[in-house]
């Protein structure tokens, strides 16, 4: 018996299994040997249920045997039976800390976080330095929405056991809920330092990277998780989400179908497939997929919310509203309540109950603020000051000498929700235009450029490389289109760098009524964090700083570098402004641009439904419906409406990092 225990302690599980089986062939009622066989199989990741059941039959009053049996049942997903085994162990030994902890873990898996927390607290009371119990308590508190307490529990686990990879991973989850993305990223990376083969931590790292728009890095994390754990359904699904946001719709659909092969009940995968269908304009198919998700999980806030994005809601959608309000009335974590509140707000907006709409949009934004880093107005103002002080015509003239003259790139920029998707869809309807979506190239490369030394920034070979690499990216996306449209709205922050590297590029600057723009941002649930989007005063401040930057660049850059397109003008006279845009980018008129709503292509922004409808003025002066709620925004009407009209934005040498939210309208 001593040898068997020594083999288990040395993790020589196969040898322990073989020797235990040899003994049991001679002594089939040797209860302790059955227990050792169960431990040996568990150590190999194999089913240990049968030997542990034998041990429990032979040793019915042994609390340790019932605890081990509970663990085996839990690994097989037989959670109710696992709970019964742990409770049996505790009847035999009420002070059995491990059984209290394991019971808490099983109760958490059963969706009973309150009871789980009580069991973990009991374990900690019996053994204060029980790292696993502190970690499990943190997980229960996380499910209860007590994020600060959850983070404290995970930190306590790490004080006891600094290399505890699972606790680092779980602290990352709590940090993400608290809006501390940098802390979450650090926690996931520490988890992976402790255990590089920790698939769940790779997956969670991908989620955090995706939340800040680092999609390429997120994809790499998901792929690493899948190398380690090929049948990891959640990682396949998350990979699909990132691929969809990259505009790789077919790959996204393939990833989600793979997730469904592994887990046919994956509502998350069905919802990504629904969004991908909607991206392609297949709205009826998308609604069917959301309804399939609801048939599996009738109380899913995300699936319920998804339906609203597919069409205009009407009073006949009363059944949807009743379901949504019932779900919203339950105690939900913020990450689930938020999309539902935005959806209910849109329903009321569609049916013109504006007061109710604003109540729900406001609730969504207040909840979102709890999970995101606070917008730093002072820092933004200081950065804009630095841009104005340090960027002048001399810098631009010196920088763009010997620049690439390609006229292939076309940039559409402006505030989020300013009409960039509409302009893109019109241009994409021309046979000589390829719409590349929202490329993150300049956001990434500007950071590299800003971090370089002043001498290297003045080196024209660096700008030439930026241009060559970007043109190569466009070539990979389309090898034959005369013009390729990059519709990342926040490229307005990098237009100086873009113009210095590619002075032949055409820039279309979308403008819209400032209050309509800000209100539309406030009403939108963005895929990635937009720090200023959830507070009306932050929105007003950001917009004013945006105007200030634009006014400066108008005084610095060539007048013919950019075409200002008013959203309201485009809506009022689509043909005239469509002709102006085509003339500006050097293409002949094509009447297909008037039928932009019939163009078949993937549109991943929230305007996917709107750009497939004939043009209307419904969004013009929409803010009037909400005027009594918009005090902090109203002063924007006093700003010079021509203040937005600018030439191209010079490069930002300061650390200006515009939020990368998906654009709309």
C-alpha cells in the first residue's frame, strides 16, 4: 500500500493503475486500493467513477471517499449527484474543508452562486489559508456581480499561492468586469507565465484584446487556445466573433459551425452566425438563428436583444417587448443587462415612445460606465494642445517629400455615427471600388511611429515603408479595384501621417449635426470600448475637442486634400453628393451608386440594416425628440457649424488614441 501511495505522490499514475489492478485481481474487496485506482485514473484524465463508486460502497462511512466520488461525478457533469456526494462527506465530517470547497464549486456550476459562496466561506473559516477556496469564492462573487469583492478574493488566493494560474485567470475576469482592461491583460499573461498550456487563459486573453480592438492579437490567442484544446467550443466561437469583426465573414461562420459541432447547444455560436447573416443582409435568416438560440435558452438577454438589430420594431412586437422586459427585470450581471437595455431603448425609439426609450438607453449607459475605464477629459485636452503646438506646415512639408503618389487608397473619416457607413456603401456600389471595411492599420502603425525617436520620425524611409506596407495590405484585400476604401472613422487622428505617407490618397470627411451624432453614439452598444460614449458631458467634450483639432488642420493642410460631405446634404440630394464623391476620388459616374441598398456585401457595423434601405431623412434632427434630456449637448449648436470643415488632419505626435468603436450610419 505504501508503494501505491508513493506512485500517486510521484505522479506515476499509469504504474499506480497497473499495480492497483493487479492487487484487485487478488483482493477485489480492498476498498483503499479501489480508491487509489480512482486517483490514478483521475491523474491521467480518465473516468474514475467506477472504482470510486466501489470504494464508496465498501467504505460507506469514509468522508474522503465520498469527496473523491463527488469530484469524479463533477468532472462527468453529473452535478446533482456530485452535490449529494459532497453533502454525504460533510454529514460524516462537518469540518471537512475540502468537501465544503468542492461543494461550493459544484453549486457554482449548477448556477447557485449564493450557496456556492456560503460553502466556500465555510471552507475558509476552517482553513483560512486555503487558496483554492478563496479562488472559488471569488468566482461565486463574480457571478453575483460583486466584482470588487471577487477581485479581493482572487488576490487573497494569490497572496497564499503566487503561482496559482487559475486565480490569475479569474482575477483577470474580475478586472475585466471592473473595466480594468490593462489589469485583466496582465493577469491573463501571469496565468500563462505559470501555465503556458492553459487554454482558458489564452481564450480570455483573446477576449480582453478583442475588447480594445486588437483583433489580430485576439485571433492569435484564440488559435493558441485551440492548439492546446482543439474541442474548445467557446474558443472556436470567440475566434468567429473576432474574424467577423475583421470582415472575414466566411471564416467566422466556419468557426461557429465548428463550435456547434462540438456543442450543438451553443447559443453563443448561433448568435454569431445570426450577426454574420445580418452582415450579409440576410435578415430573415438572422432572425431565425436568434430564435433558435432562444429555443435553447429562452431567457438569453443577448439573443433577445439581437432581434432588434435586424429591423424596425412596431407595436405588433408586443410579445418581444414583454419577454425583454421580463428578462431585464431579473437580477442580471451588467454584461447581460446592457445589450438588453439598449434593445428595449431601440424598440421604444422605433415606436416613438421617446421618454421610455431614453430611460432604457440611460440605464444601459450607466451600467456600461461601471465596466469601463473613465474617460479622461484633461488628458484629451492636453493631447490636443500638444498636437496644435507641435504640428505645423514645416513638419508636413518635410515629411511628405519623396512620398508615394498612389491614388488607390480612399479614406472615409469622421465622428462615429456621422454617416461613414452610408458613404462607404454608396462608393462600394461602383464597379471600380472595393470596400475594405474598418482597417486598424493606421491606429497600430501610428503608435509605432509615435514611439520612435524624433530623428527616425523625420527619416522619409520610415514613411515610405508605412505607405508600402499599407498598399500591400490593400493589394491583399483586392488585387484589381482601382480604389480601395478604408472606412475607419477614427483615422481622422492620423490623417497627417497618412497624407505625409500617401499624399495622393483621397479623404472623405463625413459631417453630421453634432447633437444627432452624439445622441446616436449614446444610443449605440459598441463592440469595443469607446470611453466617451456613455456620458453626455464626455460626449460633448470629445466632440468639441474633435472640432478643435479639425480647425487646426484646416489651417495646416492643403485645401484640396479632403472632401467634406454633410450627412444631411447626402440624405437630401444623394445623387449630387454621390457624383461629387466619385469625381473627388477620380472615378466616372455610375448609376448603381443610387441603388446602394441593393449592393451585396458584408457590412459589420450597426448600420447594416439602414444601409440596405432606401435613403431617408428619418435620422435628421432626431435629437429634437430627446431635447429635454440633452442639456450637456445643447451648447454644441452654438459652435460654428463650419468648424468641422477641415482639411486633412496632421499626424499626432502625442499619445492620442481614439476609441475604436464600430461606426454607424
